[in-house]
C-alpha cells in the first residue's frame, strides 16, 4: 500500500485544479474555511470532524489509521483525471463555436454537460455540498444538477409516480408520464411548507393560488412551461358521472436552472393583470357527502410561446389531453393533492362569490 502511495504522490498536477476558481465557479468550493481544511487535510485525533458538533461524539470518533495519506493520493489522481476532462471540454467548446448544424451543436452540448459532471462529481467539496448543504446548491453547475437528480430519482420521483398511479390521476387526466422535472408546491396558507403529493388539504389552505418550483436537471436558461390544475372528480348529475374542471391555467412561464420559482403574485403588473393566466384561479370547494376529490397539477414543456383564447376554455368539462395536443405541449412533471368537504368550504365560496354547494344524499337501491 505504501508503494502505491509513493507512486502517485510523485505525480503532482501543475496546479491544484479544484482550488483554482479562475475558470471554475466559486460555488463548487466550500465557503467555510475551517470545514474545507478539515475535509481536505484531516483533523487531529482529539478534535474530531467539524461536522460532529456533540463534544462526547467528537471524543469517541476514531479515524482509520493511514486514511489521510490514501485520501491525498486519491485526491491527486482524481484532479489529474479532471484536468484531462476539462481539456477535452475546451476542445468541445471550440467545436460548438465552429459548427452551424443545430443537431450537431445539440449533441456536442449534451456531451459537454456529461463531461462537466465527470470532471466535478468526485470533488470532495462538491460531494459534501450536495450531501450536507443542499440549500447551497448552484443549479447552474452540471455536477450539482447531477446529484440533485440522483436524490430526486431515489425518492421524490418514485413517491410522485406511486401517488399518481395508485390514485388513478394517471390515466384519468393524462395517459402517462415520464417525469423530467421536480415540481414542488406550497400554498400561502400552508405555513410555507411543501405539499406532499396526495396529501389532504383543507379548503381554507387552498383558497389562494399556490406557488410552484420547477427544477430542470438539464441545462436551460429560457424554457417555457404551461401549468394546469384540473379536478377530474366534478360530479355530473345529468350523466351520473364526473367531469374534469380546469381550476387554473398558466402559459408561457419562463424558468431556468437558477430561477425556478413560479409565484403568481410577482407575475402581475401594477394593475393586477397577468399575461400568463389563461383561466382565473378557482379554489377547491368540494361538495358535501361526496368522496374526496383529486386535484392534479400538470407541468408541460413548450416548444415555443403559445396563444390560448380563454373564451374557448370550457371549465366545467375541460379536456386536458386535447388541450395538450392542440398546443403541442409535452408533459414533463406533475403534482397532486386531495380535498374533502369541510367547514371552511362555505367561507371560501362566499369569498369568491360562488353559488352555494350541493348536498348529496346516499340512496339505498
């Protein structure tokens, strides 16, 4: 083992690549100098890691003997490999600047992003930030998007699809979904806490429009989206079935890797008008004695700006599949919640000047 250490210790990079931010974003490094020193240089046996705050736990901590020399050797080797990767990225950037073929350029950009992840994904500072400081992730960096997507794939994406499929939002609204973006949602009256997909929410909580975040994992800075909220459980007494109601619609919503929040209150002009809104927000007001109603949020990626005539939106019987097909929309994300009648429904109806709700009574056959 010592021979291996000596072998690689003699090969040193021209510069400490991961400490050089002249061409790399400063967000790839740790801002806390003490934490960075402990992570890269190690700590005294009596001090314990900086990440451990409990004094007793620090005293009990014991690092594996010989770990630090091995770490430094691996760190040097990985930096050498990253240096070669960055050299290849520079060559690709030159090819991108020289080509005029859109498809070739797209392929080169995809290759560049993949190599940018490879160059930084084993950087200890990047790995530490992604694991323990998720609030500090700079999503303009491919390596951070890579780790964020991994985390989402391992839990958030699976939870979302489980709720959409077991509660039959798929296929009752859209036929299927391959999620590509992480959609989170919170309501002004929910205490600034993110809504878990499929959660039950009171009408008093959902009386104001929600705020969304749309996190893209591919590189983007000017992507347009359409957001629709539909309720496939609106009772239709005449047909003894259910219709789909459009509760809210936004189009041409601009989102980038770093600007991911969709806040309706900040999208209005000085007169309260919003050019993105195709349908005013209709709060959930479930009918009494009916089962719970599902409210599905669908996020579509647009190829270009779309123009929608609000007069053509038939709210009581909205066909979301036809709408998506007509406007060339691709479903890339979703969310959902559930609501039942509660005592706040009447107050919400009164606030929005909605007619009184119906009361359904069960009949024995």
